[in-house]
C-alpha cells in the first residue's frame, strides 16, 4: 500500500466533502421529484406514469412486526 502525504490527504478530504455536499443536494432534488410524481399519480388515480422513454411505477412496502 502506498503512503499518502499530507497534500494527498487534504485533497482526498476536500473532494470527499465536496462530493458529499453534492450528494445531499441530489437527494433533496430526488425527494422533490418523488413527491411530485406521487401527487400526479394520486390525481390520476394510477400507480404508473410513462412516456415513450421512461416508466415510473409506484411501489408499496408493507411491514409486519411480531412481538
């Protein structure tokens, strides 16, 4: 394994931080699109939206808890 110098570590941490911030922003946008798609599906009373290029299907999760 190669040893990393201080500059390499600083670069790694800086890129990590930048990409982590980017990921958070992308996750926020995805959640916004999910809410919008859910609202449209509810209004159209359907579980599927599609066009010539894409299909989006609603998926429901169910959980059972045993105690």
